[in-house]
């Protein structure tokens, strides 16, 4: 089952249950007004089954604006969780190569703060590349939607936009390479009621179009992720509370070749087979 946040003419965010690929049920009249609060409830899956059999208003998906499922959660990210990412970081940086090599094998993962909730970019809104960077890429990542108790409630799509030249120059510049205006997009749907084993069989695809032509495409699978989801979550929750829950991007396994950099106007599409497609155009910020 998939959930989303959406807006109609009244511009108030509403909560939707995706019925099929074309339509959603509006859960708001049934009292579901906050996605993260609903996902805190231990029996939310049972409630969803009942709600799916209730007469609720339906909307064609094409007639609503789907917005990011992130409400009040911080967004964090894991790095160097795929072999492809370790290789790319070591290639881009003489300075920090051994740090990336070590963290890939270490017990403690790399975890970094990515975005305040209010700065998260919704599907179909522009993501940013920094004016002062010359080597920019999207990072297509499976995102875990985690409740305040540290339980994984669902899965969505994240884009960890990154400036590789800034990151490669000095690892102390990582926050500037990763955190700037429009650097994090999350959505469109949250898939619930699936196991980690099922999610590991999904595919993640990245397609970048420039002037209507595909200029990069790549594919991986969460099955290639070196760490378990629970181990990432348990490190994130060590000595830290998330009263509103948290969204964790789990790292990228798709990195364009070193000659590639994004340009303003590029269209980025990240498709995760069990969730849907997160699409954003690129602007300079
Ligand atoms: O330190 C580098 C961050 C790597 C990252 O964001 C990733 O592997 O996805
Ligand atoms: Mg990343």
C-alpha cells in the first residue's frame, strides 16, 4: 500500500491512499490529517485496510498536486553504503580516499544531517546546483521513513543532490557539498507493509534528460546496500531522539561517470520499483 500527501484546490495538505496507478482515496475526512502522526500508530496497517473498504472521496492522481511526504521530520543521510559510492569518493579525492575506504568497512556508518523538513523539495519542484560548484550530481537513494520509536514505517525516494568538487577538495567541506538550497528532494509516495527482504529486490533507476534527450541513465538495487536498514537506524538513534520521526536516505549506488555534471534545465527522474518516480528539474541556486 502507498500513501502520500497532496493538495487540491483548497491548498491545505491532505493525506491520500493510492488505490491504483491513477487514483487516490482522500483519508482526511476519516480523520487522518498528518502522515507522520498516522504512521506512529502501531496498528496503522490494519486501519488502512479498513479505510480502503470505506466510502471516501476519490481523486484522479493527475488532478492533484502530490507534495513531499516529509512533514516535521529532519532528513538525515548515510554515505558510502554501496561499493560504487566508495569507489567514486576515492577517485574524486586524494585527500580523503582512505577515510572513504575505512568507513565502507567500519562498524559505524557515515551518517550526516541533510535537511530541515521545511527545506525539502517536493516532486516536480526544482532541485538546486550550487553557483560556486562545477561538478554536480543527483544521488538517487532509497529513503526510510522512521517513526519516533525508531521503527521503519515505510519507504520512499530521496535525491541527495551533491557537489562532488567541493566534497572531493576536503572532507571538512561535506556540509557545503550536501546542504544548500534545494539540495534534498523526497517523494512522491510512502510504501508501507513491505519487508526489508522485499525492498532489497526492488530496482532503483536514474534517468537524466537534457534538451529532451537522455544524457545519463543507470540502475542499481537496494540489494547492493552493504548494511542492513536496522543497523543504519540503530546508529542514527544512538544518543539522539527524533520526536517527530526522521527520514533517512540510505546512500547512492548510481554515480554518473566523472565527466558528467548537471546543468540548469536538466530533468532528473529517480524511479524505485516499489514506490514510484521522483521527478525534478535542475536550477542554479
Ligand atoms: O561522504 C560522502 C557522502 C556519500 C554519499 O552521500 C553517498 O554515498 O550517498
Ligand atoms: Mg548520498
